[in-house]
C-alpha cells in the first residue's frame, strides 16, 4: 500500500478536532504538512500532531511539500480559491462545509475538479451518522416510497461560534447560522430526499442577538492560539427557508445559533409509503402493515465518529478511484439553495427562482 501524504490548509478547531486525529488513525496515511497564516497556531499544531513541515502560505505548501491531497479547513470565503488552486496543482481535495458561498463558486470548483481528474469531496459529515446510513437504506429499498415533504432543523439556544472572529464577519464567512449549521441540515435532508432539482426558494434571516450575543465556545478556546477577534458581528443568528423542487416535493429548513427556545436538531420525511423522524429520541419509521399503523425504531450505531468515517471515505475514494458520496450536482445545488435563501431574505421574502442565480 502506497502512503498517501496529506497537507492541512487551516489549523483551527475543525482541523484539530476532526481532520487531523482522523487522518492519523488510518494506516498508510501521513499528515506531512500544515499551512496557516497564523504562525503561532501552525507551530502549535505541528508540534502537537508531529507534522514535519509547516507553511504560512498554502500556495507554497502546494508547490514545495510532497503531498497527494489536502483538507481545506479555512474561512468560507477562501474555499473556492484554495480548492481550485489545489486541484490545479494536482492534489485531491476534501473541503470543509460550506464548500462555497455561492452557486457560481461551487460550479467553479466542480469544473476544476473535473478538469484535474482528482477527487473532490465536500466534508458533509452528517451523511456518515449511523441514523443516516440506516435511513438511506430504507429509502433506497423503496420503504418510504416517494418523499414529497421534508423538514429539517438545527436550533441552538446560545451557540454563536467564535463571536467577533471570522464566523461572525460576513466578508469572511459569507453568512451566519444558515451557512454554518443550516448547511448540515440542508445537505443531509436533500441527499435523503434523493436530491431532486430545486426550482424556487423563499427565505428569512434574523439577528435578534446583535447587542447581547455571547460566544458559544466553538472553536474550542485552546485551538484559538494567535487568533485576533475584531468584534464584528454582522451575520444572522437565525434563518429559515422554504424550498420547492421540480418533482413537486418541498422542504422547510431552520437554523439558529441563538434563540429563546428549546434547542433541538431533527429531520422529518413524509413518504407515500412511510415517514421517518430523527430527533433526540432516535430514529423512528412510521408506516402501515396489515391494515394497522406501525412504528419501527431501527437499531443504529450511535458510536460512529463521523469525522473518522468521512475522512476514511475520502482516502478510500483516492485509493480506489471511487466517486465520493457527495456528488458535483448535490454540492452545486446545496450552495444555490442557501444563496437563494439569503437573496430572498434580502428582498423581503420574495420567492427566488434557482434559474436566477
């Protein structure tokens, strides 16, 4: 087995808690380099994880380091540039969510991936949960029938990440909770629905906690070495969207970093043969057998480390030349739906046609 050598671009919380530990558990994989403009942080990460090379400029790493693949773990506005440059340099790419701030950015990345012949994968880790795997099998075997309506929600009570840093600075993040955690919900539900073609979106955004926001503790404080927080908070702390698809299905989407509410995370699917709900209680299937209503509670693996599963899949795709679980069309459509949520919200809730983007 040839060793796959990986470079990490961006040494923050998701790199330290997700990507780096996961790579280092896979036989035949070596994290050979790390790049971050924050030299204090890259030095700390290089020492902590035993990474032999570190760079300030990621482009220098792409040119000089002997690496086969990269993980991009940087602020959102850099994802297009870094993904395209890495692909053009002949590297396989795993890019953290959201892959792109706009549909145009996503299309540019996909075009670069197709031209390079390298693996490009979106880091949508929620596809790898035990419940996601079980539910996808039910759907693929036709147990739910046609899914015509879906709801997804990720609601925090007090969970604004990195308050005053890049997460809450629109010029760096592109948006707030919808791009940060809403994208997890959207991608997962959209994938489970079978990725129908989106046609129209309505959206709303709110910033109720502009003047009394508190830091939610992510990224973990020990990963913020050398970070400078300038205090900007110009993104939404709650957002919602309503998506219509070409096959007649619809999706209601909610995301919140902060709210005076009970925190929750759930998805619900309505199918012509059965429905499904996953929330804090677990996964349940609601159907009918022999003229009686029937509730099923599948046993799911709750111990799966989604980062380890996601990164193992990325490495497997590189080794075997497989198509990643995240397809080009899905990546583009997820980006366009979120872009349309923001555009609709900025135009007083006007319904936005996907064809406008």
